[in-house]
C-alpha cells in the first residue's frame, strides 16, 4: 500500500533531506506556507502534490492554491488546511479520516479513534528551538480497513522529534 508524504511550512526552502525522505511516496500533501512555486515544482518531481495556501503564501502564484483540499488515497480521505483553527470552517473536514495541518511549526499527532490529526512540523528554516521535520503516513491493509502508521522524519539531526509514531 502507499505512503503519503506530509510537509508544511517550507517558507521557500526545499531541503535535500526533505526530498530524500519523500522519495518513493505515492503522493505529497503540503499544508501551506510554501512561499514560492519552486517548492511545489521540486515536490512534483517526486509525486503528485496536493497543496493548500498558508498565511504567508501571497502573490499571483499563490492565488490558484486553495485554502483547503481533500485527497482520497487507498481508501482514506485526507483533508488539508494550513491552520488547525480553520478546520471547523470547512464541512469537508467532517468526512476525513486524516486531517493534515501546519502553521504552528510543531510536529503533532492526535487520534480520537475517528480522525487522525497530523501536523508534520516545519521543513523550512528553523524557528526558535522547534525541530525541523516532516511526516510520512504509511497506509497498509488491515482487517477492518486500511491501517495507518505515522512516521516523523527528523531533517536536521535534532536530538529528537518530540512526537511518537502511532
């Protein structure tokens, strides 16, 4: 089954480590603050990209990027929006099994049994002491439907990305 690459807050920086970590993904979701079309072009050379516009995505190139997006992959509906606070404004989120957000630059994982919420962290320039990371969503066959496993990838040799995989 496929792996979905999750990346956010690149802020116009595409790290070689990020490209290497995403190699082999069936698709990629960028959860906003892309800050330049070159980032999306680099990711698109790896796999199809679904991107949402973040608060720092401005200008003509960003106007065509939606505020929210939905992707179906291997029987899983994935909803993406930049800021988790905006999730409630979009009824499409209610049908998602996975919700991907960015904005905080903090890797995070929460599962309430119905919805798996993932913030892959920031793959762009370091902000404060936060880790530089992205996430991989591994989708595998399961007895009750697709099984999901999240793997956070440390991109900058930080001591630890402070989120355990599920």
